[in-house]
């Protein structure tokens, strides 16, 4: 009986968690690039920046989103 009474809370909570998880999947792939971007902007030097790493990370994130 207590579980039936909490139904009004569990359904919106489940939807909220689902939306947060979906947002994390979409925007979470960008977060690792932020410190590197800030460092390159601050030093005006892109030495050591590998485009191959970016390619691998982008492909991995795209595959993760498609799998999800």
C-alpha cells in the first residue's frame, strides 16, 4: 500500500533521472575537451595536441550514443 501511495513521486522522479542521464550522454563527451581548450587558448600554443586522439574520442562518443 505504501508503494502505491508513492507512485505520484516515483514516476516523475524516474523521468527526471532519465532526462539527466540522456543529457549526460549527450554533453558528457564535450567535458573532457574543456581543460585542453582553455590551456591552448591561454598559452596560444597547440604543441602536443593530437587530432588522432580527438578522432578516436569523437568516434567512441558517437558509438556510445548510437548504442544507447
